C-alpha cells in the first residue's frame, strides 16, 4: 500500500513525529483517516458515516444506491465492518499518539519557565492544547496521559510566568482529574502542587481563582486529598473567604462551598474551619457524631477563642448537650474534661451565660466544684469549673432567684470560702472572682456578707492582699471593696496589720501608669469608715495622705499615663484624702498642718473643675464635702489683725447699743471681706480667696444631675454665709459675684429631695437677710411659693427657717418681740 504524508489529528503539526498514513487508511469520500471502516458489495472500504450519507443521498434523489468509486448499482446497501483494517488504523493512531504525547511531554519539560511573550509560550500552549484535545476526545486518554508521566509536567506549568500557560494548565488538570480518581491521586501526591493550586485562590486575577477553585473542588472528592488540602497553611481560610465572597462569580463561590463540604469529612479540617469562623460543621459533629467524634469536637471547642456572637450560637445549639454530659454520671473523665473546657470558653458572654443557666448548668457545676471523695473531679478540673462559675457570675446573668439554694445557701458559700483558703493559687483566684461577682450585685451581696461573717472568713480574705500572685491580690481587693459598705468597721480592724501592703500597691510606679491593683487598693481604702480615727492615724504615719495627694497632682498634670483605671483610682484617693478633712478637729491641729502642707484645699478645688466633664460624681461629691469641712475651719484659722484702740466715747456707745469691738471694714488692711482677717485658700482654707475659683466651681456643681453633689456643693457655699464668719452679708455678695444666687434659689424651687430642700431653705434665708437682695427676690413668685411649700410640709427646723425667710419677703408680718415673748410664755 502507498503511504500518505498525513498528520492525522495532531495539534502539534510536526510530520517528523508521525508515521505516514497508508492509502488504505484513507476514506475515498472524506479523504481522512478512517475511524470506523466498513466494506460495501463492490469490496471498496469507506468511513461508515460517509457511505451511509452517500446511500441516503441516492435514495433521496430516487436513484438506486451505487458505489461511489465505480458508480455500479448495488443490489443491496449492506455494509460490513472492516475489523482488521480498523485495528490496523487504531494501532497506527496509537503509535502516532504516543509519539505526539512524547513530543508534548518534551516540550513541556523544556519550557518549564518560559518568558511571558507570545513566541515563547506557543510551544507549551500547543502541547497543553493537544493533550486537552485528546482527553476531550476520549476519557480513556486520561489514563494514557497518566501512564506517560505527563501529569507532573502539566502541573509544573502552574509556575509558568505566562498567564496564558497557567490558565491552560489549570483547565487541563481539571479535565484530567474529572471523574478519574487515579489521576487525582497522581496529582495530589505532590504536596507542592496542591500548595501551588491553593495559592491561586489569593490571586487578583479572577479567571485564575475560578479555575483553581474548580480544580480543588474536583480533587477534594477524593478523601486522601482532603487531608492534604487541609494540611496546606491558609488553604481553608482562603476557601472560607471565597465561600462567603460577595464579589466573586456565584459559580466559583458555590465551588468553594462545595469544596469545604468535602473537606468536612476530616476532623482536623473541621477544627481549622472553626478557627476561621466556619463553626457549624464542628457544632453538627458535636451534636450528631459518635462519642469519639463528640469528644474530639468538644476538645477543639475548648481550644478556640470565640467571638461573643459565636458563643451565643454555640450555647443555643450545643449548650444543652454539654450540660447533659456534665450531669451524666457515666461520662468518662476525658469527656468531662473536654466538656468543661468548652463550657469555659462559651460561658463568658452575658447572652450565652443566660442560655447555659436555662440549660441547668449551675447545679452540676457547683456539685463538681464542691464534691469530695470517690469520683470527684481532680483539682485541675475543679479549676476549670471555678473559671466557668466565675464567668457565669461575672456575666451579670446571675440573680438571687437563679442562684437560689444552689449557690447562695450558707453551706455552699461556706464551702466556697473553705476552698479559697485550702487550694492552690489558680483555683483561689477564680473562686475569689466568683465572690467578687456575687458581691457586685445588690441582689446577692447580703448573702455573701452573712456567710463571711458566720464563717469567720474575714481574716482569711484580708490576708490575700499580701498574696504573691498579683491576680489573687487584685481579686481579694475587689472583693473586700465590694463588702466594705456592709462591714467597714470589721474590715478596718482586720486590715490594721496589712495597711502597709495595701499602700505598697498604691505606691507602685513600675507600670508608668495606674494599674487595676492600684485602683482597687485605693478604692478599698477610700471605702473604709472615714471617722475611724485610729485608722486615720495609721494612714498618716504610713505616709498615705502624702503619697495619694502627690499621685493626684501628677495625674492632673499629665505626668502619669492615663488609662481606664485612672477614674476608680482617683475616686478612691479623693475619699482617702477626705478623711483628713473629717479629722481637722482631732489631733491638736495636726491634720490642719497636714491639709496645709499637702495643699488639700487647692487640690479639691482643681478636682471640681477637672471632674465636672468626666462623669466622676463621687469625686465631685467628696471634693465638695471636703471643701465644706475645710471652710468651716477658716473662721478660727484666719489671722485677724490687731486694731488701734477706739476712742472712749465710741466704746461707750457700742456698749450702750449692745455691741462689742467693731470688726474691721471689709477689705480693710487687705483682710478677707468674709472672715475679717488675712486669709488664703491653702493656709486658712478660705473659699472666698484665690479669685473666688472655689466659689465659681461650687456654683457650677449646683446644676449637677446628682442631688448629692448639689447638696454637698450647697453645704460648702453655705459656710460663707453662716454664723461662723465675720461678715455673712459679704459672703452672700461673694456668692452673688460668682453668679451663684440664682442657682441657689433654683435648687430651692426644684425641691428634688427632702435633704436638699432643707439645705436650700437655710441658704435662701441667709441670702434674704441682705435687704437689697430680698427686695429683688420678693418679686419672684416661684421663690415665695417654694418657701411656702417648705413652710407647710417641711420638718420643724425647716418650717422655722422657711418662716424667717418669708418674713424677709414680707409674706409673714414681723410681730413685736413682746408679742413673741407673751406667745412663748403661754406655750410654756
């Protein structure tokens, strides 16, 4: 047979690589190598489809079927397969195909890193195109490609610098592995190849990402490769990101989702998904898995750091199951350990804690924590239980009704207090946190206070302020501060020997700022009874007042770095310094000297201004109360100058009118207009000196929302108009110059509390003693109405004061003194 120089189906188009096709292989009609040769009556051979088409055309034209070569009419249009010829053609085609594949393989191997230009990329592109054509033509050719060892060569093209080559290689690999597990295994054996494919998921080029995820989707259908995909760092995160993408092609997003569902078959992949925000597979396996799978999932859950919204989802779906494992007496120790660690993670959110309470977590938790003897939890797991209980209590979801006898009974609280004193630091810290949470709620603090007293645990708890572990010291300080309003005297006695440790915590400057421990220690000291003079003496001897005043000054100047602990520290420090002003009449003037030396009056005035916008009501309250105490001392601390002796006639006239030695005129000789002597804010605590800043800032406090702050500010201002000053009228004018008279009157009109009404009525009566002011106020009907209301409904003292004020306004007539004496006699 003659041979034709024909390239067959090759895309490489290089005849040197092919055996020529014999003439017998060619169909006379199509002039192409036949695939299914058949022979007709004349003995000639044609491509089956071609000769059948010829016969149809003959019949359609009304002619008898003929031989296309001889034109001889045929008796029958029968055809017979030419099996031998077809086998010969298939063998020829297979030999040529092998040669073409060898050529393609060589071209791919020689072009593993082509340059990104059209000429350099043509050879690998033609090779990849030929292999793709082969695989589309016959799925059996996929196995041939694998047997020829071409898959690694195609995979190497993924690292080509030509994007066209990379895209073609990705698409070809998808075709090769589609429906062919052997090819999947071949491609998946190269860990570097899987890693390269995954890298495409983070590529900016959309088509590369989409082809890569399609390839991964096909590979993930084979179980062993699921493990290899998950083992590549970042693979699951990239798939999770793509699966939740709003911008990628929906088909690609679905491929990513489907790939993740395939990867869920392996527990390690499920853990990674949970770590990357895809938690549902873990929850599903936890709820529906075998005991072994549930154990693994619970262990994973305990290792995760969950966002608060995720904790709620886990508590809703898996909380009841986890609680049931706690309750089950048949649960193994590993299962209980995994469950407890999972609950520790999800219990620290208020909403999830509430769900766990509803699931009944509290009784088994407390039972595990307090149980002793056979079957009890080892101490390391009691520590986990204590952490869960601390989380639940700290969440704020626990109240007296929820806790009930489970946690708030005297026996349980005694057991908790006993554990605190007889375990290691880790569990001690968590149990102290539990008590901190319980004492932080008005609904449960009384039960804990009673238990502390009845068990005699005060001394034990106080001793923790000297613990070596900072967290234990901190929690004990917070606990003691919470109970101090209920057992302040007891704590003051118990803390006597530990004040040094408390103050060392306050003085610690190693952090460069204010620590939570410093804030807690200052807060505890500030909450102790301020009129415990022995405690005040100890604090003075230990240098507490000096240290705290210095710290507050540094905070005000900004030399200490601010943080969230500054506010509670400031509040505690101000309360401690307030103690000094309560003791001004004690110790023979010692505390007056302390107040002068530390500049407490200017400090409290500065704190009034600094805290007006900060929301620290307690600082305003105690600063105003301290200024009241200090100002009450001004009268006796003022240095009154000696006056020239008055003429004898003037002295006789003063005696006749019932007067004594006349006070110096306001402002005479540079004296204080209110106290009649030489005053200063620092030395004599005079609020009227220093440019009246103190008065202005106290006036500003009269508009505060907290009635206690208003009352304290009004009390401090009242010290300028009371009987203890030399010239109360001048005190009224000082308040008026600070624009404080109208705010004082408005406090009276607002009538917010009984105590504030009493204080305001007294102040207004003092103001109305100045005739000019009384005449101006008389025209204001609201003031008279407020005084009438106080006169009608106030207590006896308030009624008397309101009556005097109404007389100043001429609302009640001034009867003669004789009338009042007669009325008093009849009353007697």
